[in-house]
C-alpha cells in the first residue's frame, strides 16, 4: 500500500485519479507520465514543465484534490465528481476574467519589494484595521471557523488590490476537520493558490498566530499538518514576492463574515470582483476611510 503523503493525497489517491481523468474532457491536461513522484520537489518539477494555461489549471486541480480525498476518508463521501468538475470550471472562468480585467502596475520599483527572490519574510507588525497594499501588490486575507463538537469548519478568502477593489472572494465548507489549526492551514493554502493566479506580488494576512509563525520559517517539525505546510511552502515559491502577516481580527472583519456565511449556509463558492451580498457592507467599511493619492 502506498504511504500517506502529499503526493498521494493530490495525485495518486484513487478518487483524485478519477477526477483528473474526468477533467481531461474539459481541459487539455498533461500526460499521466508527468504526474509522478520525483522527490520532495515533485510539484515544482511538474509545474516547471508546463506552460500557460496548463500550469495554472494543474494547480487548480491539485487544490480541489484535498476536499475530494478528505471527504472519501473522513467525511460522508458526498463530494461528487460532477460537482467538483463544475466548481473548478467556474473557478477557472472567474480567474481568467480577473486576470484579464485586473491591470496591475508593476512599474514602480524599489517600493514594497519583499525578500526579492526569497522564501517567506519574517512576520510584520500586526495592524488593527485593513490597510491597502502598495501599488502592484495583491493583499489576500484568509480566515476560518471551526466547531469542535461537530468537526465542521469553513474557510474564507478575499483578494484586493491597492485601491481596495475586490478581485476575488471565495469560501469552502469542510465537512470533516480535526482541529482549528488544520482549518487555518487549509485557509492559508487556499489563499496561496488564489495568489498564484494573479502572477503578482502577494501579501497573505491571517489572524492565526500559529499559521503566521509556522509559514514564516522554513523548518519542519513533527506536526500532524507538516504535509499541508510543505505544500504551502512549495506553492509560495511560485509567487514572485510573498509575505505573510499576522493581523488582528478587527482587520479581518469582512473575511470573517464570509466564513460565517459559509458555515451557516454549508456552501462553497467563488465570486469575481464581488463578495456575497450579506457581507458587502463590511467591504465598504474596510475601504471607505482611505484615499489613494496621485
């Protein structure tokens, strides 16, 4: 029997294999020979061989593989392949729209450069209110909710530019989760996958001390979530400039409300240039108090 590993969860798990074959009817997926374990950096080696749009589409499939496998092992086995194919397809359409419409100015040099060519920078000082990133950067806020008695969790993500404009909002209900740290890792990982699609510098913000400190250092421990951390750090390598920041919950208000909406509705979703209508007021509150000067 194959050992449990990130590669098994994302590539060789039987349900994931069926999902990948089904996606071949929707996208032009690389040959199966490329989906092989070549060592700890298998994901980097795989993606390095792919051009656009295959590179991003494979990332989308790997991202969706987690809930499929977890539902098969820990959940109620209600995650259908048809629903996952439709979800990934809609996600892809939203992201291609964002990439085509979001014009990011990268002409300003020596401003806001974060560990140019580096891995993950030390944690910055926490902020109490949401603040726009420097021009050319995408700021992605993530949050989660976990109910121990039910073993349910929900995650939320929102990506905004220096004008405070919403580029993408996303939420995912997790029907089987071991603890809050697992949920926080999943939220951070989902945020990173979203960040890759923009092909721009990214600032990831979380109100979890555990996640912020864990992803700010490249060493590994014996945590039960070490595979999630390894995947997150591998994915972060594809972001030109990446920084993770610990923030106060007050500065994470809108994504916190998205998480509540996700948990209450038991739903998954993604919106391009928008947020669920029930949380829109919090987005306006985030952005109404600053002015972008010329």
